[in-house]
């Protein structure tokens, strides 16, 4: 860490911004999760009632239920990963602040090394969360294809 306090604070900016970015992503995933869980519950309720109304628009209802369930699991996994990333980026930010504080007597090299470790792991966790977003989007796309294929087959009921 540099000896000047204000230059040390520049180490805090990156992790703080990434903490905020993870929080914004969490908000988006939470919204998507609420929609996906409602869809999955509709599918399960329709299956339990035996009427299949919610699954009629899909060419393969069993695949639609499996995809909906997979979407929910992936979203929960991405939320867990984002929570971990937020905690690690926040820890990196706090370590940067501690390193910049003149009253902290810890060796600067130890603080910098710990910050680098936390920040690297946090970035890897954020990338893993991004991969779950792609997988979840693929499930949503597959659900849309099942719906489109059904409508294109001519089996769709006419209003």
C-alpha cells in the first residue's frame, strides 16, 4: 500500500463498485426468481389438479416442468454466488479502508495480499454467477421454443 492515505483509498474504489454491481445483479435475479417460481408453481398446481391447463401451450409438458424447475435452481445458485461475491468484495473494501487508516498497525504487504486474494476469489465467484445466468437464460429460451413449437404445430387451441 502506498504511504499516502488518499492514494491508498483508490484501492477501495474498485471493490466498492463491484460490491454495488453485485447488489444490482441480485435485484435483477430476485425479480426473475419471483417470476420463475410463480410459473413453476402454476405448472405443479396444474399437474396436481390433473387439468394441465398451464401446460397446454407447451409441446412437451414434462420438459416444460423440468426446465422451469431447473431455472429456479439456477437462480437460487446465482443468488448464493452473488451473496458470496458481495461479502468478499465488501471484505476487500474494508481491508482497503483498514490499510488506509493511519491507526492500523498491520503490515501493508499483508493487507495488500489479503485484499488481492479476497478480490480475486470474489471476481471468480462473480464470473461463476454470470455463467449461471447464461444457463438460466438457456432454460428460458428452451421454454419459449417449446411454446413456439406447439403454436407452430397447429395443435394450439383457437380462441
